[in-house]
C-alpha cells in the first residue's frame, strides 16, 4: 500500500513499523493479562485465604510487581532493538558499519 511519490524503501520501512507496532501491542496485552492474573491470584491467596500473613504478603505482592516491571523493561528494550535492526534492513543499511 504505497502512496504516490513514495519509494519502495519507504513502503518497506512503513510495513516494518506497522508490524512492530502490532507486536508491541500484543506484548503489552499479553504481559498485562499475565501480570494481572498473577497479582490477582497473589492478592486472593494473601488477603482472601490468608495463606500468608497479610503484613508479609504485601511484600510478596510488591516483589511480584517489581519483577514484572523489570521483565517488561527488558522485553521492551529487546523489542526496540529488534525494531531498529528491522528498520535498518528495510532501508538497506549494512548493520556491520
């Protein structure tokens, strides 16, 4: 779907950007569903069934949230690096120089 006056390089770069935007959206949705389910399960176990003392359970929930935040940051860094590499390849740049 190229526009008038657009080169094939611009069309390839646009296609790469659209693909990586879809991938990033899927990443966020999957991560939110998994992280939300883990936090909900943890909250139910800590506060609902009182498997662990709630004073200590809050720290477990905080730990899950911190690990999740770190994991999301690492996944986003990898995603951005892959997108930059794909854009460079779509433009025909040599990644070695």
